[in-house]
C-alpha cells in the first residue's frame, strides 16, 4: 500500500516537473510555446490547435471519427473551414450520418488510412461498448471487419488537394505507417494532431521506443511540438 502511494506521489511530482520545463515526458521532446492554442471538442474527443493558423479557407482532414466528432464539427463552427473526415467503422459511419448532416462543409468517406491501397482487417476492441477498431490489433482480439484503406497522397489527389492545413490521426496504431508515408511523399501539411494509441494499448514493452522514433521523424521532417497531453496526444506545427 505504501509503495503504491509513494509511486503515485512520485508520478504526480514528475509530471508536474515535465510540465514546468515544457518537456514531453514520453519522448523528452521540448514543447514550443505558443499563445494561440485553443482546445476544440470534448475532453475525450477534442484536440488543441493553434487558432492563428486556421481560417475559412483551411482544408482539414480528420481521420478516425468513432462516436465523437465534436472536434471535426467544432473546427467548422470556429473557423468555417472545410473538414474531410474518414472512418470505415460501421458504428462511426452511423454516428456521422446522424450528427453531421447539417454541416455543408463536412465531407465524410468510409475508408481508412494506411501506407498503401488495399482491403484491410480492422480488429474489434475488447470492450464491446467501445467503437474504435485497430488494423494493428492493439487489443489482441479475434473479431474483425474488412474495409478499404488508402495512402494519404492518393486520397489528397482524389480530392484535388495539394496541401492540408490540418491532419488529425486517431487511428489505433496505424499512425506509424501513415506518418512514414507523409514523410516519404513529402506532403505539405501545416498542423499534425496525432494520437499514439500504443500509449493506451501497447503491443509490447517497446512501445515507447516506437513512439519516440515516430515523433523524432516528424521533428526531423521540419515540425515543432507545440502541445502534448502526456497520454500520447500530440500537436505539431510545420516550421516556416
């Protein structure tokens, strides 16, 4: 009991120190200070974005909708921008159709993102009340559905987009492949909002190394980290 108490206190103190130093405790990355950060959406489904970088002409891709699209719709409400959303999960498709019909700047596609075009298995979460399925099978289950996936550069080409102002990735482990494809294709994306889902459901004990390597590749590609929630959610901004 005492050991658990001491461990809990140490974690709280440690987290506070990282916050004061503006360093991400998972990767050790320095967090660049900005005074225009805005949280959009619910505590569960929301993200923090630099509002000065978005406007009515902005093109935003939100990949991974689940049953919380408050961030997607909040972007439109705040900036009157264009939002393109992607999720092949049947429950997510149903949720979007029920809640996004009144937003004429919201475009939905029932496909997933990956590093190539193919049909992929998406494995169910252990808790049937949860909606998010994983191509990496993060929760090691047997139930799955199959859906079409594609490489981001192909999706952008199909939509006649040469750049993106914002890309949100909440895709249950597939973010590694998508990030790698972004760098390989040298895509022009102003803001990246990425959730590294292994921080919640790690495949093995090396998950932190994979997160660190992916974040390091993003920084090397020319981005700065401007916000981190200490739970695997990161907001990056392309350096000018």
